[in-house]
C-alpha cells in the first residue's frame, strides 16, 4: 500500500471524528484518496498520507531546519523523556483496561515527535493518534517519519475535528484554544497541557538575553485560564537538569523561537561550548472536560 492509501484507510476508520473546515459538514473518505464533505468540499491525501485542511498559511519562521533540530532534541537527547513517561502514565490511568477505541490528538504537534514518543510509551494498539499543526513543513516531516498517526495541517482556532470526538487532547508547550478543546473533547475526556515554569531553559535564556530575562518568565495566567475551562484533576511538576553536548546545544538553539530575537554573538557563544547543563521546569496540567460547551 502507498502512504496515501494508508493515510486514507486510517482516516476512514475514524471518519466521524472529522468535520469540514469550510462548512462544518460531516466528511467521508472517497476512493482511498480524498476526504469529502456532503457539500462536496474535497481535500486530497498527499503522497505522504497527510491531509491539508487549513485555509491559511503558518508563520514562515517555522522552518524545516527548526523542525529537524526539534526532532533531534526530542528523540535523541532524552531531554523530554520524563515528560513523555508522565503523560503516558496519566493517559493509561484514564484509559484503564478498556478495549474500546481511544482517540488522542496532539494540537500544535510540530513535526510529531512528542506524539510519537507518547504513543510509544503508552504501548496500547487501541489508541489512535492524531497530530494537527498549522505548519505544513512540520506535518510533512511527521508524515514521512511516523506512519501510524493521522497527520493534519489544520488551524487550532478552527479545527477540522468533530464535537466530542477525542478522548485525550494534548497541548505541549504550544498555544491553546480552550473553546475548541472543550468542543472536541468527549465527556470526561482528558485535556493535558504542558506549560513552562520560571526555570524552564533558564540557562539558555540567560545566555541569549541576560539574567533579567529569567525574572519575568511566569505561567500563572496560563494555568489560571486552564482552571477556568476544565476540572483540574492533577498538576504534575517536573524539574530536573540535563547535560547537553555541543551538537545538542546547537539543536536547542535552532529549535527555539528564543533565538529569533537574540544576537549572533550571544548565540555563537552558547553553541560553541563543549557541553552545558539545561533545566527542564514544567507543569503538566491534567484537566477533565465535563461538557462540550
């Protein structure tokens, strides 16, 4: 089977989870190559198996180089392993021993490695993963590397996912749209949001901007807004230090938007070190959706 037909087959198993991004009508897979709504809005599966269901382009700052560096950090450095394990544990606890179909979407998935690693940690063949991001570059990379999930170029503010279609919504170090999260979450579904705390990547921020940058880095408003929309089941705090080698430091700088507003002298000074410690300081907010409103 081609990647296109594999992608179409996976979406066909989950047709009811999608709605037309243009008219919000139900959709169906046609001829193993297209997703079509009842008003004949048609979206073809790419040769790599992903769907482009977005009506607007992403920022050009999210480049192929950025996503390649991000993938290497996520899959090779072990920087986020504890986060993946913790999230997978929460999902497995929620799923229990149920053999029912179980659908999880990473909204703002980038090049897909966080979703891939969490699915690996869950180890359950009954979980269907969906990765959605506005960046076509990221989704193309995800679909080339990771065959199992469904990959969608889509707008978080107007997602092509149907009401109450997801058991788990993941939102990892990425912008949120809580109205959409509530709409697409099943009753008693999990919404898991990862937000940085004041110590997150503090060594990198200090190297690129100076010590004062660390004083204003807070997540209070983000966490409070989350609590307004979902029943807070748990907050898991992760704090640890990881040593990165020179290649990993270069990838860290290339993957983060922090480097967009720094100067070349500071960047070069950071990435030319043989090694450096980096702090991971995160809150994992685990909420329960009690309605679709």
